[in-house]
């Protein structure tokens, strides 16, 4: 087991989540602590709200990264249940991401 093996799956989702967190956190901090006025208009609130939205959007990246790194779960089909459309879609996307990753 290599030290970075936990980060090997879904690197794009991880990068997206980290970048959105950094941008959102920076926008929040600038919006709260800096006085941004252009021609008498205050833009601090805009940065606070957009920073909060970027942090919320980063949660999607974190969920994708986490779910892409789960291994060893048994499927409903292996347990004898019929798989749903969501299960098939998730497996198809996971296979496509893994085969794409293995090519590079």
C-alpha cells in the first residue's frame, strides 16, 4: 500500500473540491474583512454570499471524491436483489472513470 493510495481515485473531484473551498474561503474572508467600495457601492456582501455558495458547491466535489474511494462494498445484485437504475448508473460512471484513469 503506497502512502498516496487513498488519493488515487477521483483526483479531478478532489481538485475541484479543494479549489472551490479555497476560492470560497478567500471570497468569504475578503468580503468580511476588506472594505470594497466602487463608486459608492459596497461589494462585501456579494463576496460573502458568493463565497458561501462556492463552499456549498465544493461539497458536491467532496461527496464525489468520497464515494469514488469506497471499495469493498457488496452490491444488491451480489446479495440477490435486483439493482435499481441509480445503482446501474453509479456503477457505469464508476467504471468509466476507472478505465479512463487506468489509461493514463
